[in-house]
């Protein structure tokens, strides 16, 4: 029997929607987390939470030590400095600071004591296995998509050796260096046994790049292939990235039935002294995306954009191209004010055919706050939208709301990937 949720009084109606959103399980479609078999590559715990690059950038607004001095410190000493400047000397109201507190609170830790040594002690008592289970459970996540780069010297050997997979951690093949720094990448491919050399025999090179992509897709069982691109990315263009896309990457994705994920708008190393924290944002020309969607209807594109000003155009493009699936409020847009605005915009223009959020977590514990904060905002948007429907006399059942939320939290993504 279907229970019809009536809009008799807004509060119970809202409470039911919030409860559904709070308890639906999630597929987190883009993170920088690793299967626990990668050992130290899977970051977790208080010090990693504090030295997160989002917080490093914020701490340097207050710190006056030279950059090199900060980088020469141990992780613990860096975390001490960040704790002192962002949590003790000023109130931790930014989204990334608040996130640390949300996470600690979810673990049942008493944040008001402001006792960093005691927090370290608590984390020191946890085992990775327990901690993975606890974080996934508190975040309500059933599957985590990783970001897996064959070009990463720490990660590559682990895949090459092989290991027993944890089914909760699913791979995505990251290929930025292949398209964005071909002159450095080609010699690496040669070292790894792929006969690439554009000058003499281009077709052979593209075939070899395809072979490289296929080997890695199989090895890691990739669900999609992905890249982040700078604001000045163009397609088509006269550079090698266009040829590699057209002749290797897109054919590879078609052959394996994999979406190609593009993340538009990151300006890398705006301040290189900040290292990972030094990237910025710029407005992208989404004609490149339009050309890709129109020119390659047999390919599927998963896309997020970093600039707030690109969000509307992206939604309009998704209305035109069904081979385009929008996802996430990425990085600098993952702040409540923009998650709210962007989610509303997407619902109003696309209904429920998109994936509102991914965590982008780099530290396991972050999945807790990233999802708790996003669930809250997404629930508010849904309450408003379902309430507006109720005003017309439209009735909605609990099952239907559960179905919709399931789509938003991974179902629509899996459908787009052809996995359901
Ligand atoms: O959000 C982040 O942590 C960024 O540093 C990037 O990793 C970005 O998400 C990316 O995938 O390029
Ligand atoms: Zn990322």
C-alpha cells in the first residue's frame, strides 16, 4: 500500500522528506579516497583532516611564516599550526573548518574541549578497518568511486602488483597528463612498452594509446575515464589533445561503454607555493562541451564545472544533449550557499536527471561532513519543490520520494553509465 504524504501541515511533510534524504544510501561518484589495500594512500584521522589543502589555503590567510618553512614541518606540526590559526585564534566558521567539527561531533567526540592531543589519542586507538566501516556507515555511503591515475608513481605499482579488491571502492581512470602534457607523457608510455611517436606514424600512436587505456581500464575495472581541464580548454583545437581525444580516448570510451568525465574550469598552480592548495578557478568556454556532445552522440559525458557563472549554461546544455550527465558541486562550489543555488537551478531546469553531489573527499573522515552538509541542503530544496507540487493538488507517495532520492544519490548516475 502506498502511503500518500499529504501537505496538511508543512512541518510533518518536511520532516518525512528530510528523513528520507537523511537515510538514503549514496554512491559517491568522485573522491580521492583509496581502497584500504593501498595502505598509506588512504588518508584518515585528525592530522590529515587538518592539513587538507582547503584548510591550508585558509590558514595562509593568517600565517606569516614563509611557505617553505610550513612545508618543511612534519604533518603534526602543520596540523598544530592550522588548528591554532583557524580554530583557536579565530572561529572556525568556514565550510572546510566547520566540516572538521561536524565530523568529530559525528564520532561522538567533544569538540568544545578544543583538545587536539586528546583527539589525536582517540584516532590513535582506531584501526583502519573499523574506521572505514564507521565512516561509510555514518556517511550513509554504499559505494565510493576513486580517482585512479596510472601516472601516479605511488599508486601505479599497487595496481601492477594486484590485490584483493574491497567491493565498496570502485575505480575511475584519471588521465589528465595524457591529454594535457603529452610531451612529458609520451616518453613514459614508451618506457611502459607502448610504441607511441606522433611524428612518424600517428595512427600507430593512437592505437597504442588505446591499448594503454584498455590495459588500465581492465586492470582497475574502471567505471569511467576522467580529466579536469583548464578554463581555456577548447575542442576542437589544433593541439594534440584534440587528436588524442578524437582518435584514442573517445573511441576507447565507446568501445568499453564508459562515460568520459570532464571537470571544467580549474586553473592549476595559480600560486605554486601553496602546492595542492594553489589551484584557482576560471570561466570556461562551454562551446567545447557542446561540440563534444554534438559531435560524439555515441559517447557519454559526465560533467561538472567549477565556475559559478558556468552553471546555468551547463544546465541548458544538458537539456539539449541526453549524452550529458551533470554531477556535483565541485570544490569551491561545495559551500552551502552555492550547493543550494546550483541544486535549485538544476532541479528547475532538469528535474531529477542529474547527480547533485559528490564528496571529492581526500581524507576518509570527510565523507561524513561533506554528505551531512549536502544532504541537509538537498533536502531543503526537495521540501520546497514537493511542497510546490502539493499546492497544485498533486499527491506524492513515500515510495516516489524514495525513488527520486535514490536517483539523485547515485541511481541516475548508474542509469547513465548503463549499470542498471
Ligand atoms: O577538490 C579537490 O580536492 C581538488 O584538489 C581536485 O582534486 C579536484 O577535485 C580534481 O579532481 O581535480
Ligand atoms: Zn577531485
